[in-house]
């Protein structure tokens, strides 16, 4: 449970610079509601971690608010000049944007929770990734907007691949 507090602290600092992180956090919340791990919403530490994230990110939000939200203007202007890509092109770009060498790892992290019994508890992360990707594609977002979703997939993929290497007959 203590890791939820640390996640809030790290998330708060990350939101100071990466404004795509709230999309990932909302996608995680939706993913959690779909699986038994929704019990995390009952933990006081989750809400304290969220409060810490908000408090830490607040200076950036205040600055944005006092300057008429330049990030919103930036996104709006970028949306006018961004070329809409198809979902297939977006998916293929993910392989190249985040390095083809790592693609097997994060792809394994995306799929393994649905194929390996002991990774079922983290299925909500794969669903959250899919939700984030769909929102970004629908909003004609840039490839790198999905960046906050990759670290957990890399971790899950690393665990799954390690198990496959140890026991290829899973």
C-alpha cells in the first residue's frame, strides 16, 4: 500500500512537466473499475497518493491558469496542423517511436496479462494502455503522447519474457 503513496509523489512531479500523464491516470482508473483490483479504490493510501500528486502538481496548474492555459492553446494549435493517422499507422509508429528493440517486450506486456494466469491481476494496465491509445488516436494526438503508458508494459513484459525463458513450455 505504501507504493501508492510513492506513486502519487512520482506522479505529481511527472505532471509538472508531462501533461499527458492525467490521460494515463484516468485510463488506469477506468481499467481498474473493470477488474477485481478495483478494491484499490477502498485504500486510504490511493487517495492520499492522489492528494499528494495534486498538491505537487498544483504549482504547474496554477501557472497554467494564471497564463490562460498556454498548454491548451498549444494542443489546440497543434491539432490544427497535425496530420491524422489511421489507427494501424499509429500502432506501427509505436514500434518505431519507442524503439523496435523494445517492441517485443512492451507487446508481451500488453498481451501476457490475458495469457498467463499469474499476471491476471495486472490486466487493468493493458486495458488502460488500450484506452489511452484509443483516446490519442481519436484526438489525432502525437505518437509520443502514449509515452507514460510504456514503463508498466515494459515491466510486465519483462516478467513474462523471463518466465518464458525459464520455462518455454508454459
